[in-house]
């Protein structure tokens, strides 16, 4: 693959209880284990960052597919939920739920756009076959 862009981040401290920064300084975050996992919850966590990245990337893919099909999707949005839990083998796994909102578009057409975006989105392509990703078109 020929890279169009490369992002760089550095985690320091104690991983989930440390700090993460990006090379250009756009992100500089304290990290903390969520309360639900026994931590303080007083910082960001990798699942939040993954959810934010996946939501933004998938929304961009959705808009790209809509443009290619000459479909207007004004006021569309994508929400992402990233779950972490035991994989039953001594490790952890992730699952993702994406909620796509495309106002004023018939459900079937919106679902077709979301399905097409799932084949374009780099996050979807990277996770396909590795984690469960559920894509649902909702009204709001």
C-alpha cells in the first residue's frame, strides 16, 4: 500500500493510565481506565478514541459513496459505540455498533448507502473478520 498520510501517536506513562500525544500536537490527552473496568475514569480511553475515529471515518465514507451516487445526504451523522470485553480465551476483544442517520432518505436507500460505505471505509476494511461490526440505519 502506498501511504497517502501517516499519523503518529505516542503513549507514555502506564498505558491506559498514562498520556497519549500525536506528533503534530493536535491530541494531547490524559488516559484513564474507565470506572466500569476498575479505573478512575478521569481521562480518555482507547475505546473512546477508536469510537471517535471510526465514526468520523465511516461518515466520510458515507458522504463519498453518496456523492458518487449523486445522492444528497444533508444533516447525516454516524454514531459509534465501541465495546470491550473478555474474548473467553484470557484476552480481550472489541465489538462496534454504528448508527447511521440520514434524514429525508427512505430507509432502504439509506441502508444501501451505509452498506456501500462499509466496503469503502478504511476502519471497516481493517476490522472486517476481526471484530463484530453492526451497522444500523436509525431515524435519529
